[in-house]
């Protein structure tokens, strides 16, 4: 299985240079860019349908409406009872991702030799290391206004989580909990005295 760092292209390049030492440096860079693009522009797989990012954004969000409405219908109690209970955990909806070979091949236009290598890499399997905003679908679905998409106010928060499948594995980086600010940083310091001119 090959590893590809989506956040740092130079790391993806180093990994490919080690895996394919006979590749010319320019070809390795092209291949690294194409492989990275297959992850960043991964195809979304939802209910056995595939969606390309960003062209199919509206199609995917529309396909998710029935599930979101079903979630809203299963909420027990009125809005007042939900507000009185405090903040609830958001309901998580998952969307699968698969590497987008056509996006990588578009970058390698005219280089059939590199297209074959890219296809072989994806068939062997890829581990994508990424931050949440490295993948187009996760970035877009995190910013979706579900109230507008559904056409009514949601009584329950919805969070969409993407994950790699179909021969690819995703490892999300940078998900460690945030450190709390020290007490010294929390207390406001005295304002500096104005300089006299």
C-alpha cells in the first residue's frame, strides 16, 4: 500500500521517489501531483451513487435530504423540550470516498506511461493522510447550510463525515483536542501607557 500526504505535496513526492527510484524527478513530481489530486477530488459515494466534486455538490446534498428529514422526524419532543435539554450531540451522516482516477489522469494528459503507474498505485491501495480541509467533499459538506437545503429549520444538528473506502484508507491528521489556554493568557493585562510625543 502506498502512502500519500495530501497536506504536504513534498512528502508525497518523497514517498513516490522511494517507491519508484527509476522515475525522472519531473515525472515523479507529476505523478505525485496526480495522486494527490485523486485524493483531494475524491468521488463521493452515497447510496450507491458517485458524485464528482465540485460539479455534483447540489446533486449530493439533494440526495441527502430524505435521510436528514428522517432524522428530524425521529427527534422526540418539541423544540422547547430540546432547547431545555441543552445542546445535543449532532447526528452524524457518513459519505464514502473513492480516489478519483479521472482527475489524476486529466493532469497526466498525453503521458500514458504515467497514467498506467497511477492506475497501478490506486489498484494496490493508497493511504491518504489529510487534514479535514484537504478533501473537497469534506470541506464543502462542513459548510453546507442544511436549513436552506432542506427548506426548513432543523431541530437536530447534522454533521457529515467522509471516509475513504474501495481500496483507499484515510488517516485524518490534526484532530487532537485543542489545548486550553493558560490562566495567565486568560487574564487581561494592563493596557500599556501611551507614549508622550
